[in-house]
C-alpha cells in the first residue's frame, strides 16, 4: 500500500464540519501536530525512534540504580553465610528451661515442625502466590502504589514473603524508595539462591512477631506457652496475622484488634479453599487464651550466671550466639525456696513493721532478705534468692551484700579451738573482762542478757551463744589463726584482725557463709560453689564443662565435733525454733543477730543440704529490739526444709572412727555422776581427749549449795590488746528459749555462777 493511498484516506479529511477534533487538539496541546509536509511513514519512524530513546534512557536509569545499590547490599555469598542472633538458653540441672537471654528472642526450627495450617494461614494473609512468583509481584507493587497515592501516605507495602525476608534480614524498616529498591534486588537474589521451601523456613525463623519474639517458635512460646507443633487452628491464624503490625495486633495489649486480625486470616483461608465455612466459623468462636512460658524464674540466679558468662565469653556470645547453659539450679527446690521465703518474709514483716518509724510523706522501706541452698558434696547451688522483688531491685543480697554476721561467725572460732586441741568439755569463765588498746580505749564485751554464768563449757557457750566466753576463746587462740581457719572454709571477704571478730563485726556475704558451713557435714571437704555445669554453642559443641573443685580444709575429726555441736544448737539452743516449728530430722545450725538488730541470720545444714537465710533492711536500720535470727530467719530455713523433706528422710550424720561420743557433766566438764542430774550431755570427742575424771561439783555441793561468788561484780584482770576494731556486733539470740540437755535445769542452780 503506497503513501498516496494512506494520505487520501486520512480519517480527519472525511470528517464532517462539526467534528470536535480541533477542540480536542486545543485541549491537548501537548500532542504532536502532524506536519502535512511530512509523509505518514516519517511520523512512524520518529515515534519508533523516540520510544527507543525513551527505553534506552529508562534502561540506563534502571542500570544506574542497580549498579548504585548492588554495591550497598549483601552479596549472595553473604546471604548463605548469614547467621541470625540466637538467644542463650539457661537450663536447670534436670534440663528444664529456666529462661532465655537475648537481644532478639529466637529459636530456630525446621519447616517440617510448622503445622500445615499455620503455613497456609501465613501464605493466605501475606503472599498467596508465593509458589508462583519469582520474588516480586508487579501486581502487588502497582496496587500498593495506587493505594498509597489515594491515601496520600504510605498505607500498603505490597511486599512478598521473599521481600519481607530480605528486609528483616538485612534492611531497616524505614519506608523509603531507596529501601524498596534494595528490597526488590535482594528478593531476586534470594529467589535465585534458595528454594521456595528454604525461603519459607527462613521466613518463619526470622520474622518478628512482637513481644520480643523473633521466629515462630519463640512467638508460640511467648503467646501460647507451647511449642509450635502443638498450636491449634485459631492460634495459628492469630500468629499469622501478627507480622504485618506486631505492635498494633499484640494480643496482650490489644486483644480485640488481635481477634479481628485473626478472623480476617480465617476468612482468607476459607475463600482460598483452605478451610470449610464450618471450620472457619468454629475457629472464630474460640476465645483468646494467652499463656507464656517465658516468665523468668530464679531471676537473681540467672543474673548471677549471666555475669559469669559475660566474663568468660563476652556479651555478643550471650545475646547472639545461641549458647546452651546447663546450671546447678534445681527448679523444684527453687520453687520450694521461693514459697518458703515469701511466706516467712511476710510473717517477719508483720512482726517488724509496727516498730519501724517511717518519715511522713515517704514510703515504708521494704524488708529485704536472701536465701541460698547448696549441696555440700558437690558445691552445686540448688536455689538462690537475692531479694524480695527483682523487678524493683536487681541488687543480689545473696552474693553482693556485705553484712555483719553476728554470732553466725562463732562456729569458725570454735572450729579453730578444736583444731588446736580444745574439747567441748573445756571450761572458760563467763565473767566480766575489759580489753584496752594502745590508745587507752576500753572495750568491755557483754552477753545480750547482761548476765554472767560463770564456768561454762565450750558446748554450752556455743549452744547458748555466750559472747564473753567466745571473746575470751578468740583471745586465747589468736585472731590470725581464726581468720586463717575461716579463709580455708570459704570466707573470702576481708576480715578485720580485732577481738570484735568474735561477735561477727567483719562483713561477709551469705553465699560464702553457706559454703563454709557446708564443710562441717561434708567431713571437712570444701567444694567451691558451682552454678554453671556446662556451656555449649548453638551446634551442641561443649565450650566449657565445670567439675566440682574439692579441697580438704578441715580434718574430719574437727568437722564431726563441730557438726555434733551445731546439732545441739538446734536441739537445745538458739536454733530451737526449728524444732518448735516441726522439723524433727538430724540437722545443725547457728543463729546470728547484730547488736542493733539490723541483721538476722540463720545458717543450717542436714547431711544433704546447707542453707542460709539473711533478713534485714538495705538502709542498715534496726528492725527493732528482739528481732533475732531465731525469730525471723530460722523459720524461713525451717519452712524450706519441711518442704524438701515432706516425703523423705535425710540420712543421719556419719562420724568417723576417730571420734566417739561420751557423756559428761555440762557444768564441770567431767564424767557425770548421779548428782549431775539434768546436766548430763552427750558430746563428740576425738579419741583420747574425752574427760576421764568424775564430776565432784554436784557431789560436793547439792542443788542448794554455794558454788562460787557474784561474778557480775568481779571482772577479770584488764587484758591489753592492740585494737578493739570498729563498733562490735553482738548476738542477741542468747536470750532465746533454750532446751536443757535432759530434764529441765533447776533455776537456782542454772543461774548461779560457778568457779573452778
């Protein structure tokens, strides 16, 4: 067909006079007007040329953009090497999960573990054509552009699952054109490198579901308290609806919005034929039931472990490497300890609160406490409580607080005495004594009751927590030797070399006290406290494995004698409240109370466990006169032991062949005769050290006879010392109800001072 023919048949030439073409041309003045001087084929060539030029320009722009951004985004090799941040899991000794440490709470799983209904729900609401597209969907992009244009703001993203994965793995969530271009490029790379199955698996493991949960397994545990394999249809639909806006649809904060979003997912699944109308309707009628297993138990213990991990592996390993940490904690024992602690602390506060003065306009200071339970044979910490509320105070009073132990320190003095050949039957006068330092300062130690009891056996002195006898004993032994003994047993805090050490004037922490007491039932073997048993990396390779560090720090003879003596403290002394509250099994322990009643302690043990309790105020204020370790700390210890041994009996203490038990008069320290009556004691002695002579005190002076003089008016000679140290702590628990060795002691004889 020639050009003349085309020209002669131009439609506009045959148009009627009233044709609207000129008007249209005037309205669309931007259109090219045909030059009648140019033939028709020339116009076509010009249009083709312009299209080619436009395409070249567009292609150049696209190519330039690709070149620009390709240098800024990860390479395919980076995608394969990508390792997400994994949480560190903390387990107890039985392998039960305690909690997780994370910057991004995440647990990786296989796609096979994700229920089919959850996969269908996610695809239905996020990317129904996932298996058909190649990483991007132009229809979705165009639709989102139109919606955003109509709303005059960023309203819809139009991203495929692959694009979302690219964004979550490598990009920010800032809504910019630049980010969108990078997202598309990355999506194409991911699709080229991975299979659809691999992409979907990565998506389920990487996407953020809100509430600190990254990945579907963490989300399932965070919202429903179960593993993803156990999710029901309504739960699957709710989780599938979260990634679009995790904060807005968070069921904890916005339950109604979350349910509406869940129902939308179910509707989509029904329209796509994934659910029948009946199934969808039944799921929509299911009420929202949330449950989280991520509530952290033993928070003070977990923080104690975290600090150790950070020292050994660094914070990056803790929060990103997915460590598995197996600890010594026993969750069952921890729960028992927490229950006993909460109950006992409430009782103590009810006792203390009326006597505490609170300035007007200020909140009352909360009573604080700490508890440690460990296994002396292994050193494993089985339970640890560092305060009443971790959310309000992260300060761990079990390991960080340095407080005066009062008379809870006395066993280390008596242990030193037995090492140096003293026996339970040895006597020291409970009489007034004055010490003077080089500066002329005078210190006169006193018993809490302000009474002096005369000749006192070491057994009675520790059982009734006699201060004066203990100070005199320390003076005889030498302060340095006692400090050395305490250090061997596990007291690592610096101790002041003054006689006030006898009354617990040097500060220590609860964990080291419990560890030291554990040496007695463990036959003189100290085992370093252990909290982390094994640490593995994300692949299961062992990074660290800790075994108990055992060391013989005390001969088993002295350990057995101290065990026997501390049994007597619970059976007849200041720890008798444990018996009064119903704990009947073999146990030993010691109370401790400072002179101003600012600290109350109880340290005790059975053949299996050693435990300690501290009660006090962070401000070091007095809790009130009469608030002793026997009244507020020992009951908590007892409540814990009653729970532990509710259905079983602990083993009896085993004494070595080097020790034998001998009956002796607890007044004279000699073998008893019929006149000793209720003063007969059964004590442990090293072979060859038991008394051999018979008591002549009771034979010579009957119950009404005079055995001495008024010791309260007759002090010992002034004893010079280098320094008395700081203000001494004095145990207030020697006034606690004390049980006699056998039958009740006649008051006329018990209260009478004795001299030998």
